[in-house]
C-alpha cells in the first residue's frame, strides 16, 4: 500500500545565549535562521529562533529570568552559546540549566578584543567543549550545528509536508538605508510566534532585489531616506502599477526615515502621492513598521461589521473595506443599486457645498452646517446599509447561520436544531483565529447539527432550502478553514446529500448545480466517466433552465459548461463535444453583447478543450485556432505584469497547452513553421506554470510534467532522439513522483502514457530492450486498470500498449533475421478490436501502425 499521509510540520527551537555585546551578531543569526527555515519548511521542518528580544512575558509575580527559563531555555531543542569577551551570570545560569536538562548544547567563541576573565573562569566548569570561530564563519558554524542536529536525530526531510500558511512580503530598501536590511528581515522573523499563535499564519520575506516576486507578494513596503537609484524607482513603480485596480499585492506605505529628505524631494514619491493616492509615513525605528504589519495581518481576516465603525467606501464600482478593495459591486445588483443611490445623494450634497463656497470662504455658514449634517447622515445610512448586507448576506453564506422561521409549535427537535444553529454561528465567527485543535473539535458539533437538520427536514419543521443552507455552510467551512489546515472532513458525502435533497424536493439553484458538478468530479480520480458524466449532464440541464442573467450566474453557468465540454472531449464523444462547444461559445458571446464586461477567460475555457480534441475531430478549422491565438495574445496584453489571478493562469496555461498539442499533431519533419509554433506554445505553457508556482505548488507539481512530455513528442517527431528521450525521462520521473503521493487511476494513466511514448522513442532509436521494458510496464498498468474499470477507453489504452509491444517484437525478430509471427498475431488482434469499435478514432490509431506493418507483408485484410 502506498503511504499518502502528509507529514506534519516539525518545529525545531533554537535558543541563542550571548551577552548584549553581540547584539549585531544575534540579528544576523536571526536572519540566517529565517532563511534556513524558508529552505526547510517545504520539506517538513520549521526552524524557530528563541531569544529574549522576541519574548515579552506578562508580569506574573516572578522574575523575567524565570520566564525565560520556562518558555525559552526549557522549550529549546538546540542551545547555542556565542561569546567574545563577556559571559554574565544570567547567561551562565542559562547554560547550566541547558546542560542539566541535557539539551543539545554548543558553545562558540569569537576572537576576543578585550579581557575575558568571565569566560576563562566559567568555560572549564561546563561539560561542553567551546569551539573557536571567527567573525566571518560563525554563521556557517551555526548552520552546521542545526543541520548536524537533523542528521543525528534522524530527522528526514519530507516531500509531503503540511505547509504553514503564510503571507508574502516584499520590501524595497535603498542603499542609504542599507543598515536596516538585516534588522528588517529579523523583525519579520520575530513576528512569527505572535502571528502563528493569533492567526495561524506568518510572514515570508521575498529575497531582496527579486523584482519578479513583487506580483507574487501579498504586502509591499518601500523605504526612503534621501534618494532612490534607478532600480529602486523601477521596483516602486512596478509595485504601485500592480495595485491599480486589484487586490494584490497591497502596496502599503512609503516609509520615510525621520530626518531624511526623500519624501519632500523625490519626484517618484511626489508623483505617487498625487496620482496613486499613496502616502508616506515617517519612521524612526522598525517598531513603527512592525506595528503596521501586525495591524494589517489582524485586519486581513475581515471581522463582523460594526455599526459604529465606518469601514466601507466605494470607488469606481469597487467596495473598499479599511481602504482595501473588498469586492466588485456589480456582482451583487441589489447592493450595487443602493450604493449608487447613496453615491448620487452624497454627490448632490457635495455640489451644493461647492456652490456655498467662493474661493476658500463659505458664503452661508448655517447652510454649510445643514449640508454637512445631510452628508454625514447619507454616509451613516450607506454604512448601515452595507453593514446590514454584509452581516446578513456575506456572513450568512460564509460565516454565520440563518435560523429558520416557523409558525409551528416549537418541538424538541426544532429547539435542539435552533440551539445548534446558535452554537455553530458562534463557533464560525471564532474560526478566523482558531487553531487546528479548536477546528477539529468543531467536527462532531457539525455532524450533530447536520443530523438535527435531517430530523427537522423529515418532520416538515424546516424547508429543503434551509437544510441545503446547513450543508453548504459545512462545505464552506471545509473550504475556508478545514482543508487549508489539513483537517479531514468527508466533503463528498455532503456534496451527495445536497444533490439528493435538490432532486428529491425539486429545488435547483445555481449553487446546488455547481455542487452537483463538484460531486461528479469526485469520480474523475478513478476515471469513472459514466458516473461523472451523469452528474455533469444533469447539472447542465438544470442550470440552463435557471433564468438568471447576473454576472454571478454567468460564472456558475460557465463553470458547468466548461466541465461538461471537458468530459465529452475526454470520452471522445465528438458530436456531443461539438454541440456543447457551439452552445458554450454562443452563450459567452451573448453575455458579452449584453454586458460591459469581457469574457475572455470564459472563451479560453471554451476554445481550449475543442482545440485539444482537434486531432480526433479532423473538422476543427484553422479559423478557430487563429481566434484562439488572438485570444491568447489578448490575455497576455491584459494580464501580464499584473498580480496573481487564478482564472487567468488557468485559462492561459491550458489554452497554450492545447495550441501546442494542435501544432504537434499536425507537425511533420521539415515543417519549420509548425515546429516553431509548437515550441512557442510549449514554452508559454511551461512559463505560465512556473509563474503560478508560488501560489499553488500542488497544481504545478501535477501539471509540470506535461510541457516536458509535449516537448519530447516534438523532438521525437523531428528525429531528435536524444532530446526526446531526455524530456520523456523528466516527464516520467515527475509523473511517477506525483502518482506516489496521489495514487489515483488518472495519475497512473499519465505514467503509462509516458511509458508508451518513451518506449516508442527507444524503439525508433534502436534501443529495443529498453523499449520492450517500457512497453511491458505500460501494458501491465493498463491491464490492471482494464480489470477494475469497465470504461471502453481502458481497452483502447491496453491495445495501444499491446500494439507498441507488437511493433518492438517485430523489430527484434527483424534484427535477428526471424519471421515475426508473434508480432503479426498481436497486430491482427489490435486491428480486430479497432474494427469492433467503428464510432471512434481507434481505427486510425491502429491502422496507422499495425495496419501499415501488416500491409507491408501483404497480410492486411482488405475489409479492414
């Protein structure tokens, strides 16, 4: 059995003991440990530095040293003493305590520059031998101590780590503030304990001078003292341009050093303040920056809207919360209409206020007071309206629970259900700052809530709509809190219950049909096309009957149609794919015509699978490919250089991949145009995947094998065997590794497909023994799948591998001067199977290989 359990993150605490004279070195050590932790955390090991500078205990009637002993020394795994001249009594006490607790103790001594009598007296009294090091190598010595600890304790790095959540930071720090670079990175590290304890999250600082990471950051900071060089200015401009009309990264402040001249003299700062609504904040030390970052992190998870707190504002159809873009208002027509009415009302008051001024003087003071009161009243009404909507709509869907109203006499079942409603609502609000232990404790409560809702539904005490709301709320808790924290919950069972309730009570909404598709997706891992297709087709029939022309409806309908189109291309149902593809494109063009929004992403989702299936269709015209190429160019022009957008990356990567497949399948050796086109789109696909990596490593791990596979296929068709085999090997190793962690049938099929391709490349390159090994392994895989799964496609896969083996045996016999009797028999079997399935492309697959071989020997049946 393949172990697919993810390794929990292991935290190793390192305590640094030294005197104040080495404060600069302690900061450098903090920076080293931060970078080392970034390196090791994707492999399951987090390195945390424990030091008194980061620890601020509440006063509990005991000494600070007692608190340090209990919470730092006793909790550390590695104890490192670093000294030059001094070793005070408190440091000596800490070392003696660590030795008595049998901690992993190391002592490093830097070259002294003064008398060090304390050290001379103390060091001989402890068991640990002090090692000498110099000011250049001490960081390397400390890294060596940590790595040796991992080795000595058999701590193995994993490829299945449950990663901690993080926010990504990027900072521009000019040369004349060079002295804050390491302290700033150390400050980011020092916030780790606070953020992890309060929010289950922490900051990661992108490497200095890596501009490509600006768009991959959640929060951007820039500093200035007197001046910026060209590189600094370009970074700052890029970051601010990236925030023009989107959520990420959030460009925060220009931190201006107190006493510096940058803010008032730098033309870039002046331009940003005037045109980008940026502002500078003076700082004397990094505590100001630390406070701002902590506050940003705490606001990152939106609290319940408080009526007295004005947190919402509107700018250009975007609702802002705490001056951060919150969401696009037109997605919610009712609120959008009300917001526009209040905006109009406030604008009319502003126009009257303007009329009541001449130059900078007020004409009528009483009128100004009355108008100001009207404006404040309108602002308050708007805030109240948004707060009400937010708390009763958004949090109804994502954070709180609606208690159903019933005119029936309160029964024990309904009372119990209502009490559970209240309990779940309270727990949901607390989820934002809950740790895994608290989230795990919610699962039995949610199960009781669900069982109570079933009882009330069956007793007619609540409506199907209310019951489905309960299930959807559980799904959203899974998506928002459980899954990101790697907490297991049987989400597929909830999906099925929503689908069954929707059918039993004939209650179909946009959301129930999207969930029907999600439930259908659960069968894809085992390539159960019959089951998944049933749910996709039903969802499509239900969703097109829903008369809703909102942008949200467009999004849901597009998703359902896209999945169904993919399904038809997967099962090679040409007629169904052609019809749904046509309907999907027509629907998108209708939406485009009736809205000022563009639907380029939806068009990419429509065109990509049609083009990807084009080798099977034969009927796909070049006109569609040209439209797809224009669309891909348009997507680049619109999105390149912007911050991360999941829909964009999905559409552009898949469209580029399908275009590369189109040109690959039509390429013949010597056709330079199609060779270059295929190469272009393979590279585009791979670049898109690499760009997405920081946001979704799991997604990239899954798909990164495909560009290597496509490139190998191109090289193979061009006779570049060495390059082809090298790329096939890369694709194969990536697919094997992914299948090991995700042992599903569809991932095993990808391994077998690569084995067939690399086997054919070995065959054509004359390496017949290796070719036969690959063919036999692929054949074994498909034979095992064919026994378990009854889909016709597995038979086709099996015979494709069987055919490859036959051709290899044919070539082996030929090199020996023998008649290939076994190979001929196998080829006849392939032809017979394909002839028994005339309504697909199998005939071309087998006549193009087995048919050619048999025909060359005059053994092909004329009726084949």
